């Protein structure tokens, strides 16, 4: 980065909502208002007015620091994030903190992320983003970070420890990620034609391609809902896996196929994630109660990826 931040950094939270529920969004908003300078809610819910957002902001601890942007239709998570980041940039900020509506950061998550960024920037120079350790509320699993360990062909999974609290990661999930303004300017906005799913993977891989580091922070913690539910699956032993609806599976498979054709994406990730995608299909065809729809949308998604039929499904 070209400049050091010498003042107390300002952080703007960008939360993408879609038919939000007050029970989920209210505690998230309170946590973010306590830890960041403002919160921008970018609403993808179709229609011109969502009274839930008005009431949640009005009853929050700092109504004046809560901004609502209504897109009036579902334009996808990438465009919603880009819209929120652009508004934050206009208002003036040093960092963007991205969030889904169903996440819940710990009370000190942002402070730990800022400290992680400061130390990592001194160590590595170019840092595109730092992200927290997260626990899936469906499965109860705390997920490690994807890492490329020297001497290993495929990427590995690494959890932070007290001895190694900061992880040089291959990618970070969208929610909870802290991005400095200058990094977003250099790497560029989120890829909107992906619509949803793998938006974070593509952006992170693009940043790595430009020589940036992505850092997973062990002391920064967050809860997150992955998928729509969970199920016990047999993978040479029983384990919990997230379940997705047919349309969501369409986007995951289509975008995976699209990314395999992108030269900026790490080829080891492409090979390793091919196995993951096969496992995704196996899980849903065997253990979902929507097998016919799953099969149909899986074929449609893979076909659309090869044909580069991107954007919103129609």
C-alpha cells in the first residue's frame, strides 16, 4: 500500500440483507454499531420498502450511524457489496467490514482484526484483507483456513494457535472480512456476474494474483450460518455437512465451473475444489429431500458454467 494510516482508523460495516429477520439482524446491528463507525444496510429484498430495516435502525443504539440502501430487487451479493462500499467511500472510511445478515461477531472482533491488519502489514507489506475464525451455527464446527503448505501438492486446512495466531490464507469468506480502502481500489470490486457464491473466492484469488496477502486471525471470532441446514453424511465416516436449496446449488456449481476457466485462479485450488464439488453433489443427491430438483439444477448449473451463462438465474 502506498500510505500508512496514522490516525485512528475509521471502519464502515457493509451488511447485505435479503428478507431479513429482526431476530437475526438486530443483534448483528448492535454489535457492529458498537465496534464500527457506521453501518450501511444494502437491501436486496424485492420491493420499494422494507419496514423491518426502518424499525431495527430506529430502535438501535445509534440511529444516525445506520444507513439503508434499498436496491428494490435482488441484484446479488456482489453488486450489493459494491454499492455499499462505494457509498462508504463517498462518506469517507479507511476500512470496509463486510457482513452477511446471519452472522454475529464477537464483541471484540473488529479490534482484533485491526490489530491483525497492523501487524500483518508490517510483516508482509501488501495485505488485501484480514478475516476472523468462524463457527457454523448449523453444524457447530469451527472452520480452519485454506493454506498452501510448502511441499504439499494440494492446499491444506489450518486453524490458528496461540503460537501461530495469524494464518497466511488462500481465501477468506465474505462475512467478517476487513478490507482496507486502498486494497479494494487496487484489486477492484466484487465480480457481479457471479451473483452469489464464490464471490469471495474470486476476489481473494485476484488479490493473491496481484501479490497481496490474506490473513486469517485466530483471536477474531464470529458465528455464521453456512447453508440452509445441516445433515449427517457418510464420507468414509460420519460428518456434518451444510445443505443448500436447488437454486443455491445451481450458483455454487455454475460459478465453480466458471472459475476453473479463469487463469487468475490457483490451479491447485481448481483440482482440489473439483473433489469438493463432487462431494457437494453426492451430499445433496443422497441426503437431500429434494433429489429431483437437485439433479435438475445441478445439471443446469454445470452447463451454464461451461457456456459462461452468468448473472442472475432466469
